[in-house]
C-alpha cells in the first residue's frame, strides 16, 4: 500500500514538471543526477514511473560527484559533498569512483548554524 501511494505521488509530481516545462515525455530522453548513496528502491521506483507511465525514450543515471568533476574538466578529483546533516568525501581517479575510500560523517552544514 505504501509503495502505491508513493508511485501516485511521484506521478503527480512529474505531471506538474511536464506542464511547466511544456514537454511531452514520450519524445524526450531523461537525465537523472543522483547521489551515490541513493537507495536502489528509489531508483527502481522512479525508473518504473518514467518507463511505464510516461514512456520516455531513455533514462541516463549520472552520479552527482561525477558531474562535479566533469564541470571543472578533471577526471581525477576529491569531491566533497556537504549536505545539511551529513558530509561525504568521494575520491575519483580516472573517472572511476574508489568506493573503498569514501568517507562519510554525520556532521553537515547544520552544525555551522549562525
């Protein structure tokens, strides 16, 4: 029951986005920028909605830390992702994430409340 409600909410949200962008999803390819730590269940649910309900042509999933490195023209970088409640340091060598050396801390921007 919980997943069906979530699917309905996601469909409604995407309808609003399509109306504001004035696009037909069936004619478009979709690029999703996602965190390295996005749960698989969320990714599969979003893919189900995009492919089954909106019938998009293609979905490309790109981890956000790769876009940060590509944005500065580097294939080797140390990406720091500082969120509200947690921070991650992600090493990237020749375009490959070194998962064994990812460091996460439960201190984020909220700790610097001014």
